[in-house]
C-alpha cells in the first residue's frame, strides 16, 4: 500500500512539474523565425494578371514564454527573449495591442494599394476622412483624457484630416506647452488642453503619448481585396505593394522566382525598417526563397539590409539579399532579372 501511495505521489509531482514547465506564463516574450506565405491567395486585384513565381510575406513568430520555452530560447539561434512590458506597454491589454496591430496592417494595405496603382498609372482617388487615436500610452499626458477611437477634429484651431497633419501641428509646439484639441467622441465634440511632454524614444520631440491612425478612402476602378487574417503590423507593406503592382501590369515581374520582401511602406513609396529581420531571413531560407528584399535605410550602418546580409552569410544561404529604399528600387531590380532558368 505504501509503495502504491509513493508512486502516485511521484506521478502527481511529475505531472505538476511538467504542467508548470509547459504552461506557466513568465513575464517574457520570445520571438523566433516564422514562415512565408504566398500572396496570390491573399491579395486579389480585379482582372489581375497571373505570374509564374510568387510574392511572399514573411513572419516572425512570437509568444509569451513558459519555463521550457524560455530555456529552449536560451540555446536556440535566432530566438530572442524580451521583457513582456517591452513588447506590450503596461496598461495595454492583449486585445487592445492586437487591435492596434491590425490597424497598422490595414494602413499598410492602403499605402500598398495607393503606391502600386500610382506606379502602374491606374486611376486612383484618395479621400481623407479623419485622424483617430489608436493607443493611449500609460503615464503620458493623454492618459485619462483621450480614448482609443477618439477622432481628432482640430489641433490649435486648425481642422485636421490625417495623422500627418496632427503631427505637423504638434511639432510646432514645445515641451511644456498646452496643446489645444477638439475631438469627437460618440458624436459629441469636446475641447481639450493637454500639456506636451518629452517622448521617451525621441526626448526632444513634444508629444502627448498617443498613436494615430488616418482613416482614408481609396477609390479606384479595379477592386483590391486582402485576406491576411490575424496577421498584424505594418511590415508587409512592401511585399503587398509589389503583389498588387504585379497583378496590375501585364509583365510578370516575379520572373518565376520565389520572392520575399519585408518593410513598412509609406504613401510616398518609401520603405522603412522593421523588427526581427534576422529571423525573417532564416524563415525565408527555410522555405526555399530565391530573393529577399530588405529595407536599406539609406545605407546607414546597422541597417535592416546589413543585418539581413550578415544573417544570410552566417547561415550560408544561396538566397540573394537586395537593399531597397523605395518601392521603385524593388520594381527596377525585379524587372531587370532574367527569367528563372534562362
């Protein structure tokens, strides 16, 4: 009887330890290489042309650490551990954080559509419909005053229709000044004053501690639809713009290659850096990509491109890593390629 009790106790303890190691959530977040996803099933342009090759977005997989996941990340290459508060700001719920990331994804799709249509000389009209509060940061002046979803109607008495206009007017002020805002919340307008403070990452720049989202309506003759699911963030902007452009024009700019690109794209076609570029190179290589287009950041030291190129050398891949500063750089490079196999 004692022998059986002892074994039952050992079993219970073992199961408890295994459960703790596998499921207990630590205050850490781990990023690792993700995978690539072909965009021909994600992006659809009305009457769009087909291609022999594929444009692919690439992801970084992330998740809150468990003890066993944490230990594994300590010894695995290209796994990176962050404090949870550095990934998701304190006071921001997971749902709020994800909602903001989906807004960024939506904006990147709008920018990609606009850039691609303009490059392809397709008719396009943009209607600006307002600037909205995305996230309100904890321990910043806007906390408790503004809410996610508030529309900023006026800044310093001037009507605004985009995030860029809000930022431009705010930048004319100094830290410690009062910023006069008119906002709309639930169809009610309110006049507010919020003191400008120093922003942590850019201490000389005045701000109130919010992220902004511009509501734009892009009107064009050929319908474009995106089905990116719950993938969030702005880093697929460049590859989205290339996929839309490839479907708009008659020429197959993939030339039969498996192409991966990453980088945030703005409405002027400039390509901006993203996080986790080394992990994306590993993911693209694992999936057999031929070409990886990376943000060049004007050639500055430590750019996304430099990190991507070094990672490619470290893992000894045959995949080509190409520096990109603007959308047109990517188009020019792809159009200059020979057809694969020739």
